[in-house]
C-alpha cells in the first residue's frame, strides 16, 4: 500500500514562507527510491538548496527543442512512512505533474510521442508526498510557521530519446507555502503546488541554458 512521508516538525517550522528544500536528510542516500538507478554523480545544486543534480558535461540541453514527457510514476523511497494515499489520489498527483510539464513545454517547444534525433525524453517519479492539513492553514496562529504545509519529493531525469544517454538528473524535496490560499485548503494542494514549481524551474533552467549558447 502506498504511503506518504511525514517530515519532522523541526523541518516544517524552518520552511516559513519559502519554497525551499527540506534538510539534507531529505536527499540522503537512504532516501533514494531507486528510480534513477545510478546516484553516484549527483552533487548539491548550488542554485537550489537541498536539491541534488547532475548535468552531462558532454551533451547540452541546448541541442534539444522537442520533448517526450513520459507518464509520471510513483516510486516511494524505502524510508517512506506516514498516512496512506488512495490510488485515485496518486493518479491525481501524477496526472497533474505530467500535464503541467506538457503545458509548460508546449508554450515554446514541440511535445511529441515518438523518439527521434534531437528529441529529449523527460522521466519523473514522485518519491514521497506529505499531505496538507487544511485546518492548520486556516488558523491565524499558524501563518508564521510551517505547520500544516504539505509537499512532495521527486526524482527525475532527461535522456536522449534515441541513445538513452542521460543528459540531466535531479533529486529534490520541497514543501509548499501559504501564498496560495486555495492550495492550503486542499489535502493535495501543496504537493501540486510543489510539482508546478518544479516544472516552472525546469523550463526556466532550459531557457537559461539555451540562451547561453
């Protein structure tokens, strides 16, 4: 049965209003799900506290303008523990993550279903989910704390659709924030908010790399 992961209260308190990553134990070796297989080259991302990232030094993202977005999967980490999520809730999250990625990429690039030269395949797994506690997001006393915030963790990679060579890999864990009132009133609201943020960040990074060429 799938389970969501509950972070320590101390970590939640530290988040405040930021969409910052949780403490380093969130991306420790014991928290890897196995989705990416090889984690040996991952290093702390200097631009995003708590995230681990690797970029292929021999192949640039700038060479890709067409993408395949694989269905997002759920593959929780071995250390995962917490409250159960139903199959419908998990599908809601995976569908949201993928649809956000397709929509964001489609604004500037081509999204296709078949591999080919110059086509990058995007793969992602949700590796933990912390549900939002709406009652704590309503109470005024909780506004300056991280209590009640939900979030999620993920592992993702971009690979060449023909050769299968990995171009980029990332492991990250985020909590939501209270800027969106609607997200705080839905059990999966902050998890979805985090996934939308990941997509936004990925597209921004892609644009940054392409503009540097």
